[in-house]
C-alpha cells in the first residue's frame, strides 16, 4: 500500500508521468470487472492556475489512459469555474464546496466514468458528479487511485 501512495504522490506532485500507465492498469481491470456499460470517460477538471503550475492535470492523464484501455472515448465534459483551496489541506468541516463549482461544456448520454486521483472527503467528486448528470449522463461511476476515507460517499451500491 505504501508503494501505491508513493506512486500517487509522485504522479500528482513529482511530474512522474510514466507512473500513470502503471497506476491506470489495475483501475481499468477493476472497471471492466464491474460491467458498467460505459459510454465514455472524463475527469475532474482543474483550474488554469493549477494547470500552469503543474503542467498537467493528473486525473485527466489517468482518464485518457483509462479510456484507451477500456476502448472508450475520453471527453472534457466539465469545466471548473470557481477557485477553492486544495481539499487535502482543509479539515472535513471546511470542505463544503459551492454548488456551481463545475459546469458542463458538452452534452453526453449514457453512463460515464468520472476519474480523480485521490478521493478525500468526496466533496469534489460529488460536485463534479452533479455537473456530469446535468450534462446528460444517466449514471456516473467513479475511479480513484487512492481513497482516504472509504465512507466518504456513503455505502457502496
């Protein structure tokens, strides 16, 4: 488990792009095993200043690789329109996010996979999921490299 945590941090903060395919492979296998009948893959978008600092969006990098492994299209369906402090640096009580944090930029249909690198409290994922449903998705499933709070999204269904 420590190796995976190191790899996720190295991808997210250390610009270790080569780790993305290694991390995406078990995610692709797990998604395929679920038999969700997905129409496409998208990722949690980041703000332009974060993109400029990092040079890339780790969830998008993973999403593109996952989409290729799953034989599905990858589309940038959402845009992040508000700044919020980085969620891992905030306590659980301070992780309330504005409802209009993300907006759809495309219309989609069917079931979609929403990719993020780390699920902390679930707040960011849930806001992006709401926006993806507004974009037309009938169902939204999540894929994460690491989950800090397994109960963040409630009981597994």
